[in-house]
C-alpha cells in the first residue's frame, strides 16, 4: 500500500508515520507532503492507495485538497486526522467524499481499526 501523509507540521507527519508503522499497516511506501500543493503533485505521479491529511493548513487546507482531488476524478481513499472534531467538520468532510476522520488517535490500534474500516 502507498500512503501519503499531508501536514504542514513536520512533527505531526512524523507522528502519523510512526503510528502507521506501529499499527503494522501494510504500507510499502509512505510519502510526505508539507502542503496541499505538494500533495497534488505527488498524487499525480504516484499510484496512491490512501491519503491522510490535516484539516487546517496554510493556503489550501485539507478539505480543499480533497475537493481538488475529487474534481479531477481521483478517488483515492482519503481521511483526516484532526485535533478537534465537530459535527460540522465531520459533515463537510463526508459531503466532500472523505472516507474517515480520526480525532487524534490515542493508540496505534485505534488508528489501524478506524482506517481498516474504510479500506
């Protein structure tokens, strides 16, 4: 499985990558992007199976990234890892085509279980 982790925070990208490793997900390659623009470029050149992104990022947030991918007919599995979740965020994400939203997983098992439900 090829996974792209998108977050403007290098620390969060490392945490998510570490969680993917601890969750023993079948990830052959895990790519990183620090912006939605970089994520769009990577998504054009790699055959991604999953994109995990932050909601809030400078310039183009995660929701705009999802909409741009869906507008280009890219149907890659897509989810958010957010620090604070609300019904509004959940509804906006689902309406745009997100497959999952994880509110700061407290363990690698929780992370894996929530992602596996969508894959």
